[in-house]
């Protein structure tokens, strides 16, 4: 099993969740976060004064999928979140040793 963590622009959340649901990944965790990568934040103006916004709002979506579905999920996220501008985000993929559904005690792939 794979855990896919995708960090991307807030305005792309609905596109990404729709894309994941279309490929059969209805279960996901969503967190509002702040951060920056290469873009290093933004310079804004307020009442004639400049100030630096170091951390920009982003969204993190986490899903766990079977190994065979990981590429399909990554492709769906990439297509839905891409704007071709700096700050589109990143996708992190890691191995999951086991999953346990608390309600039934099911383990492994059937618990996803």
C-alpha cells in the first residue's frame, strides 16, 4: 500500500477531490496548511507599505491506495492541480506497512 500526500494551491482543491473520486478514491484527509518552496513567499502592499508574506496558504490531501492504484492517483492529482506556474505544489509517496479499520478490525488492503 502507498500513502500519497499532495500539497497544492487552495483553489485547486475541488478539482483534485473530483478527480480522485472519479478514479475510485473517495476516502481522503484534507488539511489546510501554510508553506513555501522556491517561490519564497510574496511581497504584498497594505496601506502603502510593503510587507513580506513568507508562508502561503496551501492544502494537503492524504490518501492511502493499493500499490497498483498509486500511479493512477498520482496522475489524477497532477492533472487536476497543475497550473504550470511556480507554487503548484508537490506529491510525496511513501510505503504503508498496514491499515486497520477500527470499526471492524479488518486489516490490509480490505481496510482501505
